[in-house]
C-alpha cells in the first residue's frame, strides 16, 4: 500500500528543530522516483477535475506543488515567506508546530473565482494550510482542497481545517501522541 511505503521511507529526528518536536524528514520520498511519482499520481487522481490552479507553500511544499500542477496541467501559484515577493502582496500570519510565520502571495496571483488546490509536503497543526486558505479567499478564489504527502496525528489539524477537503497519503503520530 502507498501509505505503508511512504511511512517506511520517513526518517524521524527527535528534538528538531526545537526540543519536543519529532521531525519527519520526507527526503526519502523524493529520493525514490517511483514512490514520488505514485504519490503525485494518487493525489492528482483524488482531486482531478476539481481545481483550476495549485497554490504551493514555500519551501518544501514547492516540490510537491510543482509536480502536481505539472501532472494535471494546471497553473502553479507560489505562496512565499516574507520579504521574497516584489510588488503588492496579500499576507497571513500563523502558528505551526515550532513557531510562527507569515505567508504572502502577489495581490493579483489568484484570478477571482479560481478553484485553488493548496499543496504542502506535510500537515502538522494545520496552521500553514489555514493561512494559505485565507490567502486564497482574500484574493477572491475558492479553496478546492488541501493535499499533503504526510500528516501528523494528534495536533488538532482536523479542528483547524474543519470544512476543508483535506487529503494526506500517510498519517503518522506527532511526538508524544
Ligand atoms: O501544519 P503546520 O503546523 O502549519 O506545519 C506544516 C508546515 O511546516 C513545514 O514547513 P516549515 O514552516 O518548517 O518551512 P519550510 O518548508 O520552509 O521548511 C511544512 O513544510 C509545512 O509547511
Ligand atoms: N514534525 C514535523 N516534521 C517535519 N515537518 C514539520 N512541519 C511541522 N511539524 C513538522
């Protein structure tokens, strides 16, 4: 099963980047072209025909987002960390498992009415996905769904993202849960 293969490829690093966090390194998925390809194909299939564009979250979300957008021949929109985008931006701040951050998109990056699939490598608390969804809404788009390779159970993402169609291919425990 795909979920088992993804789980087996994960490397878990205790206390990174901060004490108490069990960091799940997804590099093994990208290092395996067959596994990465099967993962992209599965996520594409789950959302096919239901989105007009992909919004990918910097930095690790860019890898999966680009592959998914290309696979479904859809435009790719990049949500950047602060200070990277020229011109007028929309921005949303959020908390995640190990801190706080802000995401920005260009003010004109989402054409109003566009159905946007939000893509990231990993879902933990859901703070990042929620901020990306607020950016899509602020730009006049609608959130078609949220796609990740891996999700961490026990951090409350279901509550944070309630109402959104969230798909992750493999769920593993967060530290201590
Ligand atoms: O569900 P959440 O609690 O919001 O956490 C998930 C986010 O955390 C990681 O990104 P990180 O902020 O570490 O940035 P990076 O991709 O630049 O490494 C990951 O790539 C997700 O974007
Ligand atoms: N535990 C974790 N491992 C990898 N990426 C993360 N992003 C947020 N929490 C994470």
